[in-house]
C-alpha cells in the first residue's frame, strides 16, 4: 500500500473512532499511541492527524500533544449555515451527474439505511451516512465542493452519533429524509433532491437545537 493510501486509511480509522466516541472529546492523544493502536506507521498517522486538525476534530498543542476537540454547539450552528449553502448544490448536482453505477449504489444505501434505522444501529448508521455523503460529493463532479463539505460532515456525524439514542423522534425524521434523498438522487430528480436536502438540513438543525437546550437544563 502506498503512502497516500496509508494516510487515507489512517484518517478513516481515526475519524471513525472520534465520531463514535471511542476517542472522547477532550482526550489527549499522541502520534505514537495512535500509530500503535491502528497498526499504521507514524508518518502516515502524522499526516492523517494534520488532516483531522483541518477538519476540526483534532487540536494540535505544541509540546503537549494532541487533543480530540470538544463539541461546541455554538460552532455547530455556524457549520450548519455553511452546510445549508453547499449541500443543496451537492445533492442537486449529484442527481444530475451520477453514473448508473452510482445510482444503483444510492438505492442500495437507502435500503441499508432503512435496515439500520429499524435495528436502532447507530454504529452502522454513521458509516452509511459517511458513504452516502462521499458518494454524493463525488457524483456532483465538483472538486471544490468535495473538499469543502467533507470536514463539515465529520463534525456533523459525531453530534448525530452522540444524540442517536437521546432524540429518537428527530433522528428518525433525519434517517427517513436521508433514505428519500438517496432515492431522489438515484432517480435523477435534481429539483426535488435539492428540496429534500433543504428539508433534511432543517431537521438536522432541529437536532442541534434540541441538544443545545438539553445542555442548558
């Protein structure tokens, strides 16, 4: 496996551990520790951690190591503004530009997402959500959008995972919205894909607000 592939693999493993709270917010970590845990050399892990810092999931502190960033809801609301502006474009263009192979995969992901929702499976829900977002960004055929949206999705998945069991009503609406959006993209319905994306963002923002209110209590 070449260096770039090792960096990507390390990034995916570490990101997943942060999103699913195996590496908890505020935890101090070291390059050596992570390298040993994931079984990948320190150089690719170092590059992956730098990318995770760019995604605001890791904070590098000179001479002290690294810290998994804490969840700050005021920042989450700033992120949702940017997602609202970008994501509708992504989903609209994905519906227009997806290949037949991609459209087939969107339908498969919809079925898989329905299944994990029935099973209340938060671990696999975040994995399917990640694959969906990456596939939609790729299908949009807009490199700039792909680079802008990925770190926002990583942050969003962590909060989604944190609240999966705490706000089941809103989570169910979000999951149903995802499934409907996947089907719209698969069918090439760009107009309604954009509208469904906006509706989905509304429910995601509701999840954030509910989480914020709970923190105030």
